[in-house]
């Protein structure tokens, strides 16, 4: 088993360790400690722990670690499509940032949109920030859309899957670097079990159930 850290974190960690060694060789004890501490923070940010995914096929799982900002009616992109529910999750720099699929299914569409970098907890971030939308088709044609949204500090969205992939619930599909937000769009009829303010974990917390 490899290190429980997403590979995107390795370059940052290597640079931090190299700088710490240089500062240590120069005799800068304070600089060495500060850079080493910062490198430890980066390692924690990119952590990617193994998780025991719930076996209930009717469960809809959280795609991200963080705090539920809102639960409201909505359709992906606010484009007037089929009415459903929008659940927004804010990920602080202290949360694990690896994103996981909320249900089993096939990736039907991936759509990246450049945009602004407003603070991820602001409502306008959903519509105006840089983002990547993944549309997943599950059993019986039920569709879920997960939108990775960059924040004020986040400047890179990473997605590891492609259109046509058939994936299990809880599969890692990407991450957003250094603070961000994920919006989850569920079709009408899903029975929600999550509320605003709840703390959730990707691939572990149940957001609702198919009915």
C-alpha cells in the first residue's frame, strides 16, 4: 500500500523538504522549522485515507469532506432543467480534498468552465467561479451531477475520470487544491437525510436515499 497522500501533493512536499534541508544547512533553525511545518500542513491537505464505503445501493454519498452550506431546490447550472435539489459543501483548507462519487454509475458528461475565484462559501461561487461538472448516470437512468468549484485560494481543479467510465460508489474522481466547494445536484424524488450545517465526509456520509 502506498502513502495515503494524493500524488498531486508530492511536488509541493518535495520542494518543501528540499528548502528545509537548504535552510538547515545554512544554519537557519527558525526557517527550517517553519518550512518543515508548512510541508507537514501540505501533506495533511493532500491526505487520501482509505474509507469503508457503505454497502447500501440506495444510499447517496457525500462527494466531499466539509460543511453543508445549503440545501435548496436547483438544477445543474441553474439552466432551467429538471427540478431537483442542490446541496453545497464547503471544504476548508483543513478538510481532506479528495472527491468521491456519490453513487455507482457511468460518467456521461464532463464539462470544464473557466471563471472567477470568489470565496467558495459565497453563493455566487456556484455560478461564476471556475468549475468542472461531472454528470453521472446510475441504475434506472437516474442522474446525479457533481460540480467541483474553485475558491479564493484554490487555483486548480483535478479530475481523474473520463466520459464512459463505469464506476462504483465512493470511487475517487478528483480533488481541488487549497480550499474549495462542491455542489451536488440530485433529481426530484431523492429522500434527503442531510441538513444545512451538517459535517460530512466523502464516501462515508449519507446525503439521502433513492426512493
